[in-house]
């Protein structure tokens, strides 16, 4: 996998797309104030979720790169979802899309999930299975991929 094609790049491209939709399709800016402020809740939820995951990675000194993981984490947010960083990115994008009020922008976070499911998660799950074997199989049986 090329280093340039990493999830934060897709988040950045998704943010650009949300803004482009807001500008090019103003007639679809129909999520009115104060309802668009619900987006702020999702933004903070996304930041918090990704932050919890990042903190656990730091605690166990493992990598968030696409390198071989050095530690298996199944505590904290990882008890609820196998992909808290991606879930956080999704919530962030959803919050921004809601805040920008554009109906078409609401498609972008779901497209992001599709891309992540297609390009990254299978690769990561194979790496986890190769590295941690039965421990990861058991974990997958009890913890959902997203929520």
C-alpha cells in the first residue's frame, strides 16, 4: 500500500468535498439553524473516540501506521469497536457535513466508510490475524467492526 494513500488523506479529501458541495449546491443547504449545530456533537464525539484510541496506542507503545502491530489492545474503546479511529473519523466527517447544512454532503462520510472498508480494514484485519491468531479471532467474534 502506498504511503500517500492513508486514511487521514481520505479524511482531508472528504472535508474538501463537503465544502465543495456546500459551495456548488447551495440549494441543498437545507439543514437549518439550530439543527445544524447537532454537527458539533458529532465532531466532538469523533475527536473523543479517535483520541481514546490514540491514547491507548501511546500507552501500549504500538503503531498506528500500516506496520506490523506490536501489541493487541482489547480494552477501553476497543471493547466496543474494532476500528475506533475510523469510527472517530466518520463521526468527525458526519458532524462537519451536518454543520455545513448541505444534504449532499451527508453522503461523504458514508462514502468514507465504504473506502475504509474496501481498502484498509481487510489489510489491517489480515495483519492482526497473522500476528495474533486465535486471540484476534476470539476478539472478532465478540466485538463489532464499527459499532
